């Protein structure tokens, strides 16, 4: 079984590449982030033609998540239970579903913007709500994983140059403590192997030739419970999908399971 996560940074802009990638990659379940469309605009029919169903939580403009599956789609939950909301309202940042023998969450963790910004406090609160929401599945006997854009680099090695992030979000002790708290709930980081270079970065800014210079970050993560982690046979970053015209600024992270 092949599961992947990909921040597509607008499914409308990325649709031809997404459909081609699904056909060529043999992916069974794909967790998507930053759909940037309303649910009624999501390309359900195009995906159905390829044999996929989709559970979508999106309201247009920013954010928006989905689980796309060709191995079943059941027990869908839209939204994060206990979502603290931002500016008085929850945002479409989480959706979960059971796909065959595996249950997954697709999450788009708040960016945080700046350390002294209200969005940063919201980010930390959102992590607390996520931990509470997944605790039951994390402790269960069924393979379970939370996949998505976490907007946190777990270690210093997960950014190309730590000095470049001094005083910025994504690398602060509080954000990394939030990830550690998830691990304490029974989830572990499924670290992919890089297909090029030493570190498996998943995101490269569009600016300043960041991708050709490999100035990246590993912020797209797969956090799985023990049954999930034991079933992993391979994991890698499909760096090829960050290349060329019309690419997202994130690459897919792929996990192969024997379940």
C-alpha cells in the first residue's frame, strides 16, 4: 500500500501535474494540503475517472485539505475537534478518513507567521488540539498516521542553514516541543530517505533559486503510530515533482506499507 502527502499550493494550479502523478506513482492514498478552493470546486470528477474518491474540507481562498483514496474512504471527519480557531472561527486544516486497513489524517498546521504574532499562539494551541484529537487512534492497534504540512522543521538538520532562521518560526523550541508532545502520544516521525543530497527536504521557497541551490526545509511530515511504523517498508521524497514549470513549492512524501 502506498500513501503520500503533498502540499499542492492550489489544486487548481496543480491539477494536471497531480493527475499525472497519481497515474504514474501508483499511490493508493494521498493526503493533500492547501487546496485553495471551495469544496464544490474540488476536482471530484477528474479524480473519480482515475478511480479515486475524495474527502474534502475546504472553504476557498486559503487552506483546504483532502484525503484522496482508491482503496476505500470511510468514517470521514472534517475539521479538528477542539479547534481553537483564529479570529473567532475554525479553519479547514484537518480531515480524517479510514482507507482500507489504515486510518489517516491530512493536516495543514498553521504557519505561525512571526513569533510575536497571534497566529503563532494559535499554532501552538492548534497543536494541543491535534494531540488530543488523535490520542485514541495513536494508541490503537490499527495502523494510523497524521500526514501533512506541519510547518515545523523537527531538527536543526531539517533546514539548510539554521542561522538563516534565527528569530523566525518553524524552528523555535516551542514548536518543536509541540512535535515532541505528539510523539509522546504514541506517534513517531517516519523520516524519508532523500533521492538526492544528504537531507530529505520537502519544501523549497520559490525565491532566490532555493530549489536549484537545495536551500530547503523538511516540514511535510508523516507521524505514525507503532503499527503504522512497523509496516513501513520504504519512504522517500519525490523531489522530481518540485522540478519544472508549474510545480508546487513542496514535494510529495511517499510511504510504502506492507499491511
